C-alpha cells in the first residue's frame, strides 16, 4: 500500500509538519508547507513534486489530485491520508484546505541569476511583513519579472503566511537571499538600469530612462530604502502621492513599479 492513514493528533509526521509553521522547523528541515490543490498544481507544473502529500479523508476526487499522487510517488515522496481535525491542526485554521504538500525550499544563488532572462527583477531591502513579501512574489510573477532578491535581514519567504500570499507563484519565480555587501558587489555587473524607489527622489517613476533588464530596489516598510543602497542605484524614482497619504504600501508600490518598468517590453 502506497498510502497510510494517520488519525492521531500526536503522530510524529503531524508534529513534523506543524513544526514548519516555525522558522526553526523550516531551517532544520529545509522544507515548507503549501496548502491547497492550486499550489500543488503550480508546483507540479514547475517540476516540483511534494516530499509529503497530505490528503484529507474527505478530499473530493480530482484529476489534479490523481496527478499529485502519481508524481509524489514517482519522485520518491510519501502520501498520507489524514482526518479533518489533523488538517485543522496542521493549517492552524478553521476550514482548512483538504490537500497539503510539504516541499523542499529552493533558493536561487545570486550568481545563478541570468539577468537577461526577464525584463525586470525585484530586490527588497529588509522586508519584514510576510504578507507583503508573498504579495510581491505573486506580483513579480504576474508582471513577468524574473524573481525576487532579498537583501539583508528579511522575513522568511517560506513561512506559511508568505507562501499563502504568493498564491502559488512561490514556485514560478526565482527567490534569492543575500547580504548588503554581496548584493553591492554583484550589482556592479548588472547589465541594465538599477532603479531605486524613494519618497525623497526628484525623478518621477515614468520619467526615468530605463535600460532592460531593470533591477528595481524597494525599501523596508518603516525605514525605506537606505542611503547606502539608494546610492548604488543608477536612478531613484518616486511615485506621486497626490492625496494625504505620505507613502504607498510596499507591495502596492512594487506592483506599480513592476508594471511601469515591464510595460511594452
Ligand atoms: N517611511 C518610509 C520611507 O520614508 O521611505 C516609507 C516606506 S514605504 C511604506 C516602503 C517602500 O515602498 C519604500 O521604501 C519604497 O521602496 C516604496 N514606496 C512606497 N511609496 C513610494 C512612493 N510614493 N514612491 C516611491 N517608492 C515608494
């Protein structure tokens, strides 16, 4: 039999999956949790089968679920059938998804990035909010950007909350992490424009002359883009604030920039 049934909330596999809610648990295993058949489908389309496929006892038959079962086993993964209370406990919410997957994390090394493979890339300095990061990964995918580079002390892109906000795009774009120093020396070889975003910039976001591939730098939610990184940009731009708000939410500003820079390319 290729599938085993788990009914105990204290089962070791259940405990191990629940530990993926904590950074410590994710770092120890190099894995993360993705919830829902849509996510599993996105992963399979990118050639990423789950290590562990958890299927609720009441999960409805679906062709994608059949495919997930087949590809999980083919890749050497495991399938477990679990009860509804276990799904609730693992996902930590009411009305949990009935299919969950545990996947290996995949960070792309900075020097493996091929800048010309996309018209734009996004770099984030010290992003702190997992919902913002997940939304940015999703937006980068939607706008056709190659990936998201995390500079300095950023929130974990593989936290359950960040992954949820990606809506599956976590499997579609490159995710890199780097220090400020490593980023600055790598940036020196960037073939296109490096565009910073600052509230004190004097150039409008549609006025700058951009050479593709563009590298768009976004700052931290509270502190903004630091002087050090802004100074490393070819140009810093501002999105006009026409009302009383003094800034845009980071993910919204990234979306505006990603589309402005990739439009018509
Ligand atoms: N108090 C922070 C500051 O002074 O920059 C606000 C940070 S804002 C919430 C987060 C990031 O979103 C900024 O660092 C910048 O990258 C981007 N951003 C938000 N509004 C922007 C705007 N109007 N023009 C350019 N970038 C903006």
